[in-house]
C-alpha cells in the first residue's frame, strides 16, 4: 500500500473515531438501557448439534439450519413459538422467558448470521433472511402457524415476515419496536431523537464496512465503544462489528421497503415497551390503534430497551404468559 493510501485510510479512521468521540454527549442522552437491564456477562457459546432433557421443559435440541444456530425447547406437538433477537444479542437473550414458556410451548429461537461467537462476517439479503426463517420453521415445527416473539431488529425482520407470510404467523408479541421508521413515526420524532438514532446507528454501519474491508480490530473497537455508550444489556466486550450488517443494509437503502412495516390489524398483537429511554421506536398513534384493537394489548413498562431483562423481566414474562393463555388483565 502506498504512503498516500495509508494516510488516506488513517484520516478516514481518525474522522470516524472522532465522530464517535464527539457523539459521546449525545449518546449519553440516548442510552437505550436504563442501567437496570442487567444481563449476566457471558460469551455466545458455540452451538453444536445436541439433544438433552431439561426437567419439565421437555427435550431441548441445539442444531444448525442453513448455518444458523437454532435452539428448540419444549414438548413436541405443543403450540409453537418463534423468538427473534436484535442487536447485539443472540438466542440466549430469551433464556429467562423460555424457561417459563417451555413447559407449555414449543420454543424455537435462532441467532442471526454474523451474531454468534464463532460466526464469520455475513451480509444476508432480506430474501435470504425470509428464506432462513422459513427453513427454520419447516425443520422444527413444520407448517404449523407460530406465535412470533421479537425484539429490536427481530421485530423489523419478524414483522416483515409476518406480513409476507401471513399463514405462518398466528399472533405477535413485539418488544420495544413498533412502527419505527414509518411516516407516522418519523413525523412524531423530535430533532434530538432523529439525531440520536443516527448518532449510534451510523458508527455501527461504518464499523461493519471497515470489517468488510479487513480492518477487523479497528472495526470491533468502534462497535464496542458504541455498545458501551448506549448501554447494551450485558458485556459490551462481546460485541463485534460484524453484527452491524442490519445497520449497513439500512443506511444503504436495502431495507427501505420493510422499515415501518407492522403486523396487519387482523393479527393479534401484544406490544411491550420500556419508558426509560429518551425516545420511542413507535408512534403514539400506532400504539393507540393497537391497544384499541380486539385481542391486542399495549403496555408501557418501567424499564429500558431490553424489557425482557433486569427489573422488568418478571412483568414482561407475566404479560406474555397471561396473553398467550388468553387471559385478560385482572381487575
């Protein structure tokens, strides 16, 4: 590499890190967690194909489907549930919830490409994401319609899948992401909220682009810095730049057709969100429409972005179990 190219790369990286550093005051105000979204510090364990029995949760199976790590818990033939995580998590995000669901439900959870500890860099298309979800469902529950439980990017991809494959998704539990990026949501956002979203998402897509270019160590350092600043639930050292591919897709316009997409009004929905954030990933008008729809519920919880963890874990699990059982709120 020529000296001129080295200087150019150094300048580009310096500008990017400078942008992250300059964003610290803003990032401090847009932290997604409220400091109570505690999660045990752990690495993403490598998923190997195995079968075990876990008490009254029934048989548990870990496997790979199309290269995706998948975990199946609960009795065969029980009502199936598909759980989709977001950035920067993996299928272990759902451990506590699955522990309560698995005695009565067949719980299927996956880890997105690029998110596992042993993963290579990946850049799946939306079509590949949809095909991957279909393959996972076909292998684990056949063509039985499932309940979708999703968080963060899992909501974005899951809502799109529900709309494009309505026979596969019977009902939806969405956590903290509603009609994000819809015209209605965009109009409802303050300037600070819009700046805040770009402030943490742009460095993540840039870090991914640098990982693609081979600057992995530098890219990982940037991704971890952003993770610390926004307060991810758990150990930020587990975060890798390769996990930023959804943001890269978003900033390159590849997801314009799906952002803001939500389940149809005919799909029963439970929506849970944390109020301890500087902005919401849904519009108030959309939440009111969902709450007014028969069979649907919306609940604001006293927590941050990761409502299934920390101080709101028990309340979240309680709402999910009650709603799935078809029980109304007491009183």
